[in-house]
C-alpha cells in the first residue's frame, strides 16, 4: 500500500505543473525549465509498472469490458469491373430517384382506382334510352308492347276493378306504366330488371309527379301480387283515373 501511495504522489507531482495559471505557464515557456530534482525515494519504472498492473486487476477500480451493438452499414461494394458504365449510371439514378418513383406509381394507382370506381358507378346506374330505339318488349315476363295493351289503359283497369278483379286491374296498370315509361318517355329499363331496378330507372329519367305515380302503383302491385294482401278500391280507382293524365303526353 505504501508503494501505491508513492506512485500516486509521483504522478501528482508530474501533473501539477500543467495545472498552474496562465502567467506561470507563460513564464515557464519563456524560461528554460530547470531539471526537476530527482528524489532518492522515487520508484523505478519497474515498480510503477507493477503497481499499474495491480491497479488494473483491482475489482474495485473496474475492469475493461466490451459492448456489442447493431448498426446499419450501407454496402459500398464497388460494381464489378466489367460492368458497362451506362448500367452503373442507371442504377445510381434509380437509387437516387426511388422515392420520386414510388410517389409517381402511387399517384397512378390512385388515379386508376378513381377511374375504375367512376366507371363501375356509371355501369350500375340506369341510362336513359332515346325514344324510338327501344327494343325491349318484355320486362320480368310482362308484355309491355303498346300493341298488347288497350288504347285506354286507365278505363280498362277501372272496369276490371269494378268487376272485382283487383289483381288484374293492378297488373294492367303496372304493364301500362312500364310500357309508357319505356316506349314514350325513353326510360332505359332492361328485360331482366326487377321492380326496384325499374323504379330507380324511372327516378333517374322522369319528373316528380310521374315518379310518385309509379312508386304508388308499384307499392300496391307488390302488396297484392306478392304479399296477397287485400287493398281498398279507392286507391286503385285513383290510379286508374290519373293514368293517362300522369303518364301520357310528351316526355
């Protein structure tokens, strides 16, 4: 222990001159340094090395240890020596503009998606057909040709209603309404359309009074034909009386 203290004292004596004030350091740099007196009790280099080795081995003073960590290291391997210059330049350009290319590709994909959605919606929505070019003669098995209907659909349906044939009266009104919508007003109702699809096609083409008439007629017709529910005569009679006034005339 006494030897350790002596070594520490010598180290302190060697480092103290470096910690003096500015003036003292300037004076020492100008004047030649006087040789430091050598103490007779100064330890030898071998003793200093032995003490330093003991200090490093002391567990209380710590010991050297290694720490491992993962770090991303970008590869900087040069291209093969036989690679053409233009290929090397191309890959360098693509590496520099990769982010821009990703943004452009994403924008193109988004634009294509919007166009696809718009086309899908247009394909689903019914389109009006020009009068005179309609070739549909039957819708869901119902004959809607004008020649298959009486000249006065409303009066014929009212006669059936007064005879107690409510189902037949509503069927005649519904056929006549489909025929007027397609052949006179140019509504694009396809042969395979259901009642709901036919109503949406009428809503996209006709005005509000005609749409309301078609909707009321379709509700009564479905209630009687599909559900088998009885219905009062006055609502059906009102539809018969207003058939020509509502669905007749110009589109």
